[in-house]
C-alpha cells in the first residue's frame, strides 16, 4: 500500500534528480570541490525533474528496457576488431567516424565506454551519452572521441574462445586500452561503465591503481557489491522478475554462441543443463540435468553458478577462474574490496530506487569510499536502473551530469598536469605503457575460416558448406601464446565429422605486456569480410 501511495505522490509531485554525495570526510576534497564548482546537475542547482508518468524505479527501469529509442540518439560507428592473446575477439566501435583512425598528435579527450550485461554499442543508454559527448562543441556537444568496447560475443562480435566475460575479468579492457593508447598516444582518456561494465571498470581501477593511463572514471548503475546485489535480486517476488530476466539474457547469449562454447569438453554438461540440448557425442549418455534447488534454475545466480564461474575469465596463472560457485565468484569479483586502491578520480552514479542495484547494496561500499578521497558516490533518490528519464517527454538526462564531470576532469588535467601518482590531474599519456616500459612484439599466425566451417550444435545450418564471397570470416589463433590454457578450433567440435579444410593463414604482430602476457592485442585487417569490420549505424 505504501508503495502505491508513494508512486501516486511521485506522479502528482515528480521528484528532482538531486544527488547526495558520499566521500572521504576530510577538510578539503579536491574532487568534491570540483563537483561543486563545475557540476551543477550533480549539486542540485540544475537538477532535472523526473518524468511524471514514470513515478518509480520500476517504471524507469522497465521503460528503459521496453521503449523504442531507435529514432533518438542515432550514432554512426566505425568498428575495429582485435584478437587478444588467448584467441578471443573484442570489437571496438568509435564515434564520430572521422576520429576513428590513429591520430598520433591529437590531444582531444577520449571516452572509453563499457556496456552492461549482454549489451553493446547499440544500447540506447550508450548511444544517449555517445551522441552528446561526441558532438562538436560548436554544436553544443563536448567534442570528445567515444570508443565503446564490446565484450566477447556481444554486439555482433563473433566468439572464437570457449569463454565469455564477467565482472571479474578486466584483461580484455586492459587489452583495449593498450590498443587505444597506441592509436591516440597524446589523448587524455576517461573510462565510463554502465551496470556490469561499471563493475568491471571499478575493479580495473582498483587493480591498476596509479598504473593506469586513465585520468578518471565514471560508473553508472554499477553493482559494486555483487554478493549483496545477488541477494537483493532474489529477496522479493518483484525482484525475482529481474533475476529471471537477466538469467534469460545470459542464456540467450549462451545459445547464440553454443557452437563455439561447445569446443571445450569441460562445458558440455553446463551447456546441456542451461540449454537442454544434447551436446556430448556419446549418444547413449543422457542430457545432463541440474538437480539442485539453490540457485533457482533460470535466475542470474543460476547462470553464474553453472557457466559464468567456469568461463567468465582466464584460468591461473593468468586469472582467477574457475570458481566453485556463484557465491565464490561474487565475493571475489566485487569491486568493493579494491575501492581503497583507486588512484584516479572516480565518480559512481547510482539511484536509490534502482530495483537491480538498490541503495541497500551499497552500504559497505560507502564505508570503503570514506577511506579513499579519490572516489565519490553520487546517489539520487529516484532514477531506476540506467533510467533517469526527465521532463514531460521522458528524455534521458543522466548524460548531463556525466558530461559536466568529464569536462571538469579534462580541465583539471590540462591545468593541473599533476606529477602526482594519484588524484586530480594525474594519469594521462605519460603513464601509458608505451611510454613507461617495454611492450613485447612477436609475430603470430591467425587462420581465417568461413563461419559455416564451425559445426552447428543445433543443426540450424549446413556445416562446412561452400562459403559465398561475402560470407563472414571467423579468425582463429593458431600460435599458442598462453601456454597454460588451450587454444580451440572448429575441428574440436563434438559435431565435427571431418576435418575442416585449412583456411587462409595471416601472419600478424601481437603486442603484449611483458609482465602480463594475457594483456595484448592483434589488429585484424579491415579488408577481411566479417561481422566485425563494417560501420554500424544504430
């Protein structure tokens, strides 16, 4: 009853998006002072009013998912594709297209963006920020280069490794940064992460400390305490709707890439449990079934328990996988435990009524933030999950405080140009690994095969069909770079009946960090017909 009364009150008297700041309590906090001076949308003087007909966090969240935003914030990207040392593929979309090519002397800021769970550069919340931030200053924008890093298997990116991504895996983001700092060596870079992308970014910021080339970061609606967030998602009947929806999205991603994931025999049982599809080549063996009651089948925790904790990242010695359970994965992956190590200005934006990441899940984070003057949590009473729709027409508004904060960070970096290892003005090109240490370079071989060469688990296409001239090509790493983990190839498929004819072999340079060989990139040529090369218009 009280919830309905609150919704009615908010519909009659819409609330403003006033943010409350949580930060280290000291006599002077340069980041808070900067926000007070340069970010009126965060401080309340220019806070927008929530949309009257979206009076609750649920309404804002659901509208963000079901509304048609195809005609607003249209963005044209140019795509670059890289392969990382374990053979996985990441696609990188840049806007505006005119700023996508390498520019060794360009000093304009670059915003590196991480999307949410199973999303991509096409998501409306991503395009909303990209369209505003990349617009020229003379047209009322911010004049920044925006680069969206699409995770493995997302946004029409092919999967060529028997693993996906997770809140614990930061090496793909580090590999993307290694590429971008080579392409734009004089550009100050800021990162922004939405939802799961915010958790990945926050974890990276804590891991990297003062060794990141970023001058700052922004997280939006990020689950900074994964264990308490998972518990909150299963605490009520209403929240369970979101738990099942997120689980369904993960399952759909697994089904989409089942042909590649099935290359690893270690995943056959998990894939059979999730997709209820026969994968094991032994015809007499029954399909694996999940017999437990906790986690509940179909929920996000269930998917994380069955599959993410196995393939969400790299195994030792390159990473921390696998985990024994979803709970172990959540506890280990939470950025909460690294918040005290963040050395660059980081702003975390959250809404108290976010039904996926409610304010109750941020209490330990607030305590840790109060130990680190480099991190500020700004939370509004309303806004939902990646919502913050304002005004009569229900337009997204969160880009406004984000843009103010990014501009302020860039101004501080330009004017302070601090030699300090942390705080405002620190970071930037001088901390780039290309300037601070050696980068290993070696030649590796990559095989190009038509997409049809990968046997179909579900039998939805003809395997090993003669490829057409415009058929997408999939790159497979042939050189074994990371000796402690396997490489996969279409010949490893349980549905393979004959060996795939050898494709074109490319000899390409691999650049990697000497102390972290799992961080690196191979630039794939744009001339190859692929899902991941052409410009994308969303």
